[in-house]
C-alpha cells in the first residue's frame, strides 16, 4: 500500500497515444486497468515513456498487441525490453525543466533530445514522426 502514497507514474494499459502521468503528491489512483511505477528519476522515465519513440517501439515491437487501427496495449512486462538512455546530470535537469510545462513545443524538444540519446538517424526519425 505504501507505493500508492509515493510519487509515481500511472498509466493505462489500453491507449491510443502515450498517456503516462506523474503523481507527485501520491494523490491519484486509477479506476480502470492501469499500472503504477515507483522508483528514482521518475520524471526522466516519464519523458521517455511519453515520447514518440517509446510509443512507436511499443506499437511496433514490444506492445501487447494492437487495438483497432490506432490503439495498443501497454503491457508493462515488455517495458523492461526497452533500453533506457544514459543521461547526464545537465540533461536530466533540462528534461525536468521541460516536463514542468508539458507544451507541444517542450514535448517535441524532449523527443529531439531522445532521438540524440538513442543515436537515431534521419530516416528513423522520419518513420517515428509519421506515427
């Protein structure tokens, strides 16, 4: 029960777009099929989980199957197969700053940072952006 009152990431299993949220005060719970993630560097993890890259990877390679034309099942057991980038202290601070105000522009900047962290080429980025 302690995990419910901690800072956590909450996510639904069945989605049509990335929809991971950060519960900073330990106040939120889910009404539907959902999961929670606790631990360190949650805002960095949240940025990766809500990225275009992660959603593309889940949809194409790791997810628990598609749901119609646009939905997917975010099966938590497949998340461990997705490698996390090594992020410097300065990069962590920049990501945390961008997540404070999750505008479209800031989310795009985070995606661009992740493309660099994962060493994606232009063709790979174009495929992911087309999602």
